[in-house]
């Protein structure tokens, strides 16, 4: 189970003003909240008891405020500062702990939002495709490259490029079953949206990997693969870190699901590629 302080911190941008007061009080005084009842907590946070109840049900749907206090109590040994962003003067040990917590939270949340049925649908589309086109911009391009090197190893023809004109030409020229995979953390990149529109016009399935379920790109997807969005709710984002890990993790899950569904067709290319690389390039 993910750390509740980090979970609350990651939800800050989505909260109403009154719920933000509740969250801020918990983040500042997690141990004090454990000893409070609803009325006392509401008074200390400067909100109504109804706000406390509503906030608690959102965070702990199964148990509300008692469950919230129980989770806080279970985590009192965790330094509540660890959910926060990197601060000046943080030691390497503190940075390690913060990042480890963020990674753990990212994987847990991705497992929750990444639908098994969506993964299986994507696997089916990749299985029948003669050619797979893959596009991702910025840090998502790293994930697109990772996708390419994985699926080439199981015998798929994968075209990965930053040249949108090349991809557009390829999509319109295909006569065999084709699929387009678009990787975009925000789902707001125009080039990704334009490629998706083109693919849909060509009746090519579009697999979208993103954290933004309500983005324009997500709405153009034939199959939507969601990953964790916690990093997008922070005020400081110096570089793609956990969002990149979430995307790579989702691609790993998709790859292993593909291999499991196409085991006998996949295992020989995997073994052969390993042997060839070892023979000619090691």
C-alpha cells in the first residue's frame, strides 16, 4: 500500500479550497490527527465536519476518517518529510528515500489505473499487426525506443521515429494490418494528436499510453493505456523522472503480456536475437 502522506500530497491540485485545508493540516500534523475526532479535526483545520468526512471518504473509500487515522498511525515511523519534493541541503540518503517512495507509489498507482482489459486489447492489436509505428516526443521518445527494441526482439516490424512526416507516409502506404502506438505523458502534443487523427482516418488502431485520461489524445485512442499521474500534480518538475518510470513499467507489462499470449511464436526470436548479439557483438 502506498504511503498515505505521499498520496494526499499528489492529490493537492485536484482538491477544493476547503479540502486543501484538510490536506495541508494532515501533511503538517500527521501525528496530531491520529488523536482527534471529526469535530476536533474540523475545528483545528478551519473547515466543516462534512468536509472532513468527504475528504476522508475520497482518500479511504472503505473506512472514511477512522481508516484514514489508522493508516496515519501505521506510518508514524515514516518521516513525513519524505513525500515532499527535493529540498536544499537534502543528503543523498534522504534523496534516496524520497525517490524510492516515489517509485514505489508510481508502480502501485500504475497497477491500479492500467486496465487489464486494455492491455489485452492492445496485445491483440499488436499480434495481428504486420507493422507497428511508434511515436513519442521528449522523454516519451526514450520509451518509444524501448518499445521498439523490445518488440523487434519478438519478430515484430517496428518503425520508431521523431519524423512525423515519415510516420504519416508510412501509415498511408500500408496495405497490411498496422497499428500506431503513441506515448505522451500529457496527451496535449499536437503532433501526436495529428498522427492519431490520420491513423483513425486510415482505419488504423491507435494505442495511446498516457497519464491524462481526459486529454485530447486519449479521446482519439482506440485503446487507452493509463499510467500513474502523481508527478504531474507537483509544483516542481525539473525533469521527467517517475512519469518516465511509469511509462517504461507500462511498456514492460505490455511486452510480457504479449510474450505470454504469443509464447511459442516469441520465444525462438528472443533466444535467436540473444545468441546472434552475443556471437557478433559481445
